[in-house]
C-alpha cells in the first residue's frame, strides 16, 4: 500500500468561499445602513480574447454572489490610447464605481501603453493593486489605506490559514514579476519574514530554494521546482498555472503548476494544488479590495467632525476698512478647504485657487445622511444703510466654527455688480466678519450672473426674432425653417413634440400635418403689448430704462419700445435660486411665461423652443460656489434674486448640499434679504415650500440706530453723517421704535420657529440702550437676545450669539406655512398683508384684478405669492416707520414668474427690477481703487 502524502493540501477554493461568505455579510451590513448603496466594480476590456472573457465571467459571477454590482465595459480593438485613458478617467469620477480593473493583455489594433492606462486608475479604485502608486505604497510598507495586489494578497491569506509562522521565517520567492513575485516578496518582508527573491540568474537555485520555510513560486514554467529542492516541512504556495499535453484527457491537455506536485507533496507540510489553489484566492481578494473600497466610500457618507484648519485673526483696536482687512488675511486654497469638509476631488471644479464649483452629485453620495440644523438670518425693518445681516451671518458662522468647533456652513447670495458699483459697495459682510477674497466675491465670481445675462438675452432675442419671422413669412416658409429637411428627412425635435402635445396635435410625422395644424404649430401670435420679458445687464445704467429695438433697416420697421432690467431681477435668477436639480431647472425654464398671444393664452420659453438652449447656458451656474470666511469656515455663494420682485434668498441647492455636508450635529446659516416681513416671509412661504426643508431657528438682526429711526428719529441718508440722535443716548427713541422689532419677532414666531435677536452693536450705542433692547426682546417672545460685536472682533464677538442659536435650534420646531396654496390669490395677498404687515386690509386696483383673473384662468392660482413692497416700512409707504396700524396695502399690479413658481403683486408706486440709477460716485469705487495698481 502506498504511503499517504505528508503534505496537507490547502484548498484555495474552500478558503476563497470562506472569504466570499464574509464579504457577503459585510455587503449586507452596508445595505442595511445605506439601502440604495451597492459596491460597484468596473471591469474594462479591450478587444475580445477568449481567455480574457473566461476570467471576466469568473469575476462577474463572484461579484454577483457577494452583492457587488459588476459592470463589464468592453471597448473595440480600434480604441486609441487617448480614448481609453479618457474612459478610465470617467470611471474614476463615477461615484457608483468603487473598484476598477483593466483586463490584461489589451487586445488592441492600436499602440497602447498598458502601464499608462493602469496608472490612470485612481489609487482609491485600484482594487487590482497594480498601479505605480500602489506598488510604491507597498515598497514603503504602507499596508494600510491602499490596496494589495490580489494574487500576493491571496497567497498571504493562504499562508496565514496554513498555520505557518511568518515572523522570522526564511521565505523564498521564485519569480520577480510585477504582478506576483515582487509584491509577494514585499508583503512577506513587511510581515517580518527574511526574504530571498530568486530569478533566472540566481546561482545554485535548488540550494537557495531548499532554505525556505515558506516557498512561493510564480515563474510560468510547468513543474519546474522538484521535490528534492524543497525543505522538509516547508509551506509551498504554487502560483503557476500551465497547460501541458496529456493524452489521457479529452481535451488533450491538463493544468499543472510551477511545482512538481507529486514530488513536493511528499516533502512539504502544506501545499496548494493547481488548479484550485491560488487562482480562486486571486478573485476573492479582488472582491475583498472592492468591498474595502466601497466601505471607505460609505464611511464618507457618514459625516463626522471636520478636521478643519481655522484662520487666526489679527484684530486691531481701530478697525481698518473692509478691503484692508480682507487683503491682510491669507485664505486657504479652496482645494484644501474642500478636502477638510469632506468633498471629493471629483465633486470640486476649481476656479483659480480661492473659489470652486461644487457638484450636485454630493446630494446623491450623502443621500442617506441626516440634515444639520437650518438657521435663517433676517432683520427688523432697516434704515437705508442696512443693519448688518450679511455681517451677522458671517460673524455667527465664524463663531460657530472657529470658536464652538461646530461643522457650520454659511449660504449667502451673490451680489450684483449694480449695487457693488453703487451706494452699497459690495455684500461680503464687513469688518472682521467677511467672505474672502472680497474682490473675487463682489466681481464676477465664477460667472453665474453673466450666464443668466446670456440666457435671459438669448430668450429676449428669440421673442423679437420670432415675431419678425411670423410677420414676414408664410406658414410653409416658417415650417420649413422650424422643421428643415436634413439629408431629405424632416423630423420634430423633442421640444417641438412637446409643443404638438400642448396644441393637441397627435400626428408626429412632419410630412403628415394638415395645413391647419401647420398654422397652429408655427404661429405663436405674440401680442407685443403683453411682452413681459426684458433684456438685462448687471450694471446700473439709467439710460437703458426705456429703449427702442428694431431700428435697423433690416428689421423692416418692426420696432417696439422696451427696457433693460438689472440681471438679478431676471426670472432666470429666481429659477436658479429655487431649482432642485438640473432636470427641474430645465422644466422651470421652459415654463417661464414671456408674453400672451392674441387670444390671451400664455406664451412660454418652451413654445419658443428656447428652454434647452437656456439650460445649456445655465448648466454650470446651477452648481454652488465654494468660498471661505476670514476665519476659514466654508461659505456657499449662490444665486442672488431680488427680495422685492423675487424671494431674496440664496439657492435651495446650496442649502441642501450644505445641510448634508455639516451632518446631523452641524448648522447651516442662510440669510434672507431685506426685513423679516419680506425676506423671512418669502424664505418660509416660498423657499421652504419648494425645498421641503424645515427651519430650526430665526436670527433677527436689530440695531440701535434702526430702532431710533422707527421711534421717530430724523431721516437717515446714505453717504451723509448720522444726525446726533443716533450717536447720543436716547432710550425714549429706542423704546418707541421697538414696536417694529416686536412685530418682526411676532412674525418669526407666527411660523412656529424660535427667534433669537442679534443686537448688532455700534460704537455709539450705550450699555443702557443695548440692555433695554435685550429685555424688551425677551419680553416680546424671543428665545434670547444677545449683544454682538462681530464687526470689530470677528467670530469672538458673536460667541454668545452662537451659543444662543445652538440652544434655540435644539428646541422642537413647530414650523408651519402662513397660507394654503389653494386659497385665492386675493386671499393669499390679504393674509400676508394682515398677519405679517399688520394691515387692516388690501386694495386691489382694477389693472391688478384683471391680471389676477387672467392668471387664474391660465391655471396659476395655486402659486405662492411674492410681495414686491418697499423694504423700508411695514406699509407700502417707506416714510411710515415703527409698526403702523389702520392702513391698507394697495396692489397696483400683479405679475407672474411661472417658471420660478410664484406670482408677485406690485405694492405702492416703485418700479421694481429696472436698472438702478448709478450714484455720482460709486462707493464700490473706493475699495476698487485699492485693488488698482498705481
């Protein structure tokens, strides 16, 4: 009877199955926490070699068994190196792909550098462990954080399961390939074995091999290592797989390893078979690396405490100008800031060193992450100078981040160049509470406003061009222009198919429409007197308030009077601020009503066929802009709609991304334009209605000077020194003007949200005045009232405010809207006027009622209402201060921003949205001069 073999055969199939079972459980645990999440593996193949196909099918089966979503991405043999590198880079940026392998060899008709292609794979997705970066990490012993090559890693697992002691063992690796031999030797070395690497030039190869306690062979030579070469009791790992002739087999061949198995099995203590040894472990380790990569990606979906580097402030007792402070601080590179707050490189598009666009894909990646606390900064009815809402927003954010160490984001509007070069002179905050770089914030930023200008004016041009062509051409000529034959074929675009559906035309073959249907299709019949869409620019230019277009002889006397508005008054700006996705923006842009036809029906951007082009122009603008405060906390600057004819808040998308990035324990602070009766009311009734977000607290900014103005103080004029009552203590004026702040506190509480009053202190305020406001505010129902000095001290001057906000935001929120959308337009206007402004009633003038009736007929009754009213009073009269009673709100007109999603009644006499008048000397020029080289 033959003697039983001495060696224990270590089955790679069994160990691999154990590994796969463990991985399957880990994937199931991931899916329990993140139901929509699945590990993703991309297998890239060029050509179609059958041996490669066999390996790929094996990997796909193993992935599916574990719960990994494997994609076999096959490219033709004709693909070029440039094209293949481009495709690999696209997979690098795909958040659903966690691991990527490029199947070798590349079966290509073109010359492709395989190493270059492999090194294009992101190290974070190199689950084969074959890139130069992965090899470098291994050579330096950096075993944590990277991926080990699959075959050597599988060998290490087999050695561990053999029971062999690696530390201190004499190990011999026969072969020095990049895939097996070299990384195997490195792994054994870093696990404290004494390693010798042998190759074809090694002297006395049998003698060297015979010293091995652990022998790993991978040279591609069948049965090369003989039993006599093996040290008795050694552990033998055979990585070879070779085909040799065997007449006894149906195929005429059989697979053997690099070791003479029948000899070695009698000498070794443990040996792996071929097949069924190392091969299954290679695939198992590939799956293991993919799951590890997926777990890392999942861990980034759990927002934790940011490891953020705050910027120190060098405070001066005499506070310098805003631009001097901004220029004295050195901002972090925005790429560094993005990494600190958990953004991936693929989610950030840099615009220079200090600002960047952030991809909407963050919302998908962090979809399961709970939102942080949501705080809106509003204000009492301001003086014409403003009371520091932007400064308070930034100061509060700096305090929450730099001082309380909270994950915190500020979300603010992008300023228009009109006010920047006008009296206001910028909107980055002020003093030691600013967004930086200040000049980049106020000028151009990343071009969003310019994109809106381009899109708006493209639509304006389309309106006039369409009217011109309809007036000068026959139906058939128009039809041929709109639906031209291309290579003899006429076909409707998707936008045109949408128009056919709107018109009730069921035929979709352009050659089968009747003459009547062609007429309906080609003629919009725009009534010029109803056109509401104006051209825009982002500059104060009073001479463009009324213009005449079409005066060129080529326009054949088709002239009309119109006007320029300022860009931030464009409905496209409001659409940008209220959109929730690219698809939603496309729909909103298409719904924008630009005029009525001669039958009174609305004409939209979709009818003009422009919505797709508008979306293309806006595709980058939809991404929020990342900047930072003076103390290094992150800021989203995105959208800048007016607070009168629009809702006056930064974008929903910026808030949504920020709320995910800060995590459940973090805070997002956003700002609402003008006083709380305008910006805050629209924040709640319009922005929160469309976003679905629930606010947790209101910060209401007040100043002693504003209270004195509302208490009967003299007129405040920008650019003119304050009259003495504002610079001297006067408790009577303060208490008299508190009626306005009290009403705004009441307005905040009306929505079920806690209110914290931030008293923005100035050097002329007295302690008695400040303490009086604190007491009156708390008595009026504010959760807390805090004196702040963030303008002079940065975040340190708003720490108490930050603590009060954290406490208020932790209280239960009983948030509710002011009105139901299904109420009549008149009743919604009346509700706002009576409850928010304190009016007795409203007076709708005939022209306004006619518009309301028209909008109701057109199906727009259920839109929210956006009141266009003076910001200087609760009434429609800017001269009336405090909290007047017994007044009526006159509604002189009602207009529609259907794409944005609201109706805006015009209250009082001011024309809203027109190009503002520039001052004699723009305040912005003062700080701009400091940027100009002499």
